[in-house]
């Protein structure tokens, strides 16, 4: 099951805190983080990789990036 975290429109540090909470709760699996800020995308990506999650990006072309975190 994929957990989804929507951080669109939020400024740091909220996106990182919400993504980190989801990673801590899930411990493993798949988490999709929807973000529309380049800063949030970079910070969530860095935090996830540091925590041992793999990260892939899906750009739907609408200004929203879906970061798919897997562990």
C-alpha cells in the first residue's frame, strides 16, 4: 500500500517534517510525496536518501512533482 503525503503550498520546514513523519511511521514500503516547490523537493529528497530510502521523481507536467520513496 502506498501512503501519500501532500506538501503542495507548504514552506520549509513543514514538507520535511511531514515526509519524515511518514517515513518514521511506515519504516518501509512506498510513500508518495506531492510537492510544488523546488526547495521542498530537494530537501525531502536529501532527507529520504539520508534515511536509507530510494527516491524517484515523476513530473506530471503540471508543476507538481511526485517523489516516490521506497524502502
